């Protein structure tokens, strides 16, 4: 190959690479705008981003069209404090592109605490000179079954202890009680030392919404045995509790417990059964 031809080939190749990079940067920027629109429930931005025939397939297998996705944003049922993509890979094929990435977010859905960790695959198409999102499918990232049961139990117990102390410090205020209740599944069953079993998230919330003169100062959980099987974790142990009496004195006590944690489709473990005595 002579030098002029070689030089021309290098220029053509360089232009092709730079053009590809420009498209990828444009799509990454659009994806960041998409993340921001999801967090803000910005219906107008989502309407511009979605193609008219946009289709979304949820991790549970539900298929929704553009109008249905916009209605979810319009309803405000999903309220995210933050949400962001990372590990994004873009592959461009002419006027279409396939994008894969990871999306993490935290907020509430229908008032219940929610954490999202998912992998997604999205297809973008160029229509009338503008890139639009044609389809997307999400898949929740599950915790590996190889995770040690005692580590899972310790993390869950620590979250629960902190939530109990916060709720007590707030005087069992609605927000803190909601955070505590979110640690349970919607169909959870509680077996307190006294009284009848408590079933369902509404009943659990009412149980924890209780005025008490004794503020809980410390709540520590010690797991003595834990066994994981699939999405279930059975845990047994004891907890110690320190509270402030009406005379502003600290008093301590302990009790045994057994509970069952259940991992949901979002990969998060929540208490489905809780008993202490």
C-alpha cells in the first residue's frame, strides 16, 4: 500500500472511530437524562425520551407500553431519593443501539421503603434524526446464595436494632415507624410475648405505633444460629435492650427470639415471621 492510500485509510478509520464515540457519548448523556427523569417523575422528559411504541418489561415479567409507564410517573407512587446508572455499555448498529447497565436507587413505593438494584438492557433507535428509547427490560440483582447466613442475619439484625432505637427516640413518630415496618414483609406475622398474633403490615404498623414513657436507648441482637435455604433465612438468638425509665434511670433486660427472613424479588431480605419471649 502506498503512503497516500495508507494516510487516507488512517483518516477514514479515525473518522469512523470518532463518529462512533460521539454517538456513544450522546446515548450515555440521554441515559443520564432518563435516570434523572425517573427520579423526578418528569413526565414531559420521559415522553420525549420514549419512542411512541416504547415497551417496558419489568423484572416480574409485566409488559407495559408508553402510556402505562407515563401514568406510573404521573401517579407519584414511586418516589426516589436518588437513582443512577453505572457499568453502562453501548453498542451502536447504524440507527439502533443496544445498551446494558446497572441501576441502583432508593426511595419509597406506595409509602413503603424501597431499594432497587437491577441490571437492564435497553434498545435505542434513531428516528427523524433523534435517538429515542424503544424498549427496556430490567432484572433484579439477587444476593448470591453463597452469602454466609450469619452475615445476612447480622446485617438484618443491625438494621432492625437501629430502626427500633430511631422509632423510640422519635416518640414512635409516623415516619420512623414506617421505616421500622418496612423491615417486615407485607404478610408478616408477629408473635409478641403477650397478646394475639399480629398479621399483616397494617397491624404491624399499629403495633409499633404505641406511646411509651420508656425510651429505648440501646437494642442489640446476638445471633446464635442461622440457616439459609433459597430465599429464606431462619435465625435464632437473643437480644438485650436498655431503656430509660420514667425516673430517668437506665434499665436493661433480655429475651430470646426466632425469626424468618424472606428475600423478595428486589433482592432485599425482610422479616416474614418474628417471635420473642
